[in-house]
C-alpha cells in the first residue's frame, strides 16, 4: 500500500484540531515521523488513518461514497484516467511531483 506522509498542519486541516494536537497525537500513537531538509516534520499515516484521509479528501473535491482500501495489486484505483495521463508527471495529494 502507498505511504501517506502529512505535516502536522495538513493533519489538522484534514482531521480537525490544531497542529499541536496532531503532533501530540502522532507521538502518543508512535507513528513514524521524519523531518525534511527544510525542517518540516511529516507523519506517516497508518492504514486506518489513510482510509479516513482518502474519504475526507475525496469528499472535499466532490467525490461521494466510501473509499475501500484493498491490497490486491491488480485493483485499478483510477479507472477513469485519460490515456494521456500516463505522459504527465505524477503529483501527490501534497502537490509534490513523485520522486521529489
């Protein structure tokens, strides 16, 4: 399954609360945390939070219905992508190009 890394502020924006509460919660739950080169800490979401994150984000952009996570490699999570989408750089939900 893909890894989802969010800053404390991104966690607060998506899940509610403050960045300080997101930090305290990630420490209390012993979630992986890493600082990037600019000093910003990112938290790796566990699978249960990834499902909640995807549900929240897709609702924010207008998609309805629950997201069902599945670890089967043959599942196609993006069946409606246009054919030319493969020629574009992948962009994460954080707006970062893949491999960045």
